[in-house]
C-alpha cells in the first residue's frame, strides 16, 4: 500500500508490561481503536513511541505485528532515528522487509550534522530503499532544521515525498506551498497548531493526543476538510488543553495517562522515563478529567 500523505496519522505510543517487555495485547487494543475511529495511517517508533529506548528486534516486532493488525486497511510507517548513515540504511531496509509501507526519518542522532551532511544522510536512504519517506523536521526538539534550500536538493529524489512540519512556525506551511506546491506533502506535527496548519493547506496531521482521543482527532480533520470549520473549531477549542500535553518534555507520560483514562493504554514507560508523581501528575490528571467531563458529542464525521 502506498501513502496518500493525507489525513490523521497517529504517532502511536509503545506499550510496555510491568516487566518492561512489549505489551502487544494493549498495543493491539489501541491500534484497533485508531482504525475504528478512521485514522489514515499509523506511525511507529517516533518520539511518542519512545524510539530511543527500543531495541532493533522490538522495532521489527512492532512493525510486523502492526502490519498484521491493520490488515491492509491503512499504511504503516516506522520512524528511522539513527546515529549513522549505515544504520539508517539498514533500518530502512529492515522496515521494507517487515512490510512497512513508508518511513518517517529524523536527521542523524547525537552528532550535530551540518546542512550538507544532513542532505547526504537522507539521500543515502532514499537511494537504498524503495519506501516513500517523510522527513521529520523538528528543530525545537532535535536541534537540526531541514531548510527549504535543503528540501530543494532532496526533492530530486522521488521517494522523498513529505515533511512532518514541526518547526512551530505556522507560516512555514505557506512557504512550503509557495515553493514546492504539491511536490512536498505537509503533515502538521504540532498538535496545538493542527487546525491552523490544515486551514493554511497542510495535507494531514501527524497527531499525538489521538493516541487517547482518536475519534475527536479524526472528527476535527474530517470536518475541516468538508468545510465545516465552525464545527471543527468547537471540538478543537475543547481539545486544546489536552493537546497542550503534547508540547511538553513529559509528553509520553502525559499522553499515556490520557490513554489510561480513555481505556486504551497503560501508564508504563521505559526508563529512564518514569511515571509522573506529585503535583505534576495531579495537574495532568486534572486536565484530563476536565476534558472527559466536557467531552463533546461528535457528529457523524465518517459520512460527511
């Protein structure tokens, strides 16, 4: 299956047991909830997926099992976040073997690569894998920006097709559209700028709080796509305090707490992350409880 680079694509959390192994039973519960809500793709092993803590074998298990779970209904993407170009090529090739239909790629990890080095890194994967690639551009969290001039060079490669736009500069959506038209598809990657980005022309939403609230997230996307902006904004305004849990250093813990509250996840994280405690936990729970108390009744968003 090929990506259409549109719609809601959850950056799903990785579920762990109390013994710190993969909890594929609860993972399946969540993936099924995403599919039932109408998401348009699944992203594995991203920031929310605790990528840096996963072993190679765990990433492969997540990929193969998710491909089975979606059963061809929607595409599956795995994040490539490696320290070496060789490692990135190998990760991409394993993803292809395991049935993934696309890649999300971060710039090189740990080493602060220069522009030319970043471009060559992405090009090396593009020429050694047939999978379509979405470049994850998040200079706020990962300290490396993929500039429009860099994309100019990268778009010479057909498999580089999309960007997860997480610069936090809302006008970047328009800059990309002005320069590249539809050649570079845009998946907005910041939950609190999602509707704004979609209305400015982003093609889809690489979402976080969707992990706990899949129906509300897809409803917002489908409503705005159908031109029902007022209805989309009503849900978005309710959702915003919850979405702000995504733009926080503890986003994984925050969103896993929300998944517990909606019955489609557990709180288990992998060390060095630890579950929230004290006032920090209390404050997050208060936001979640307030959201649940005022949870909106959704329209029949699947048939707009």
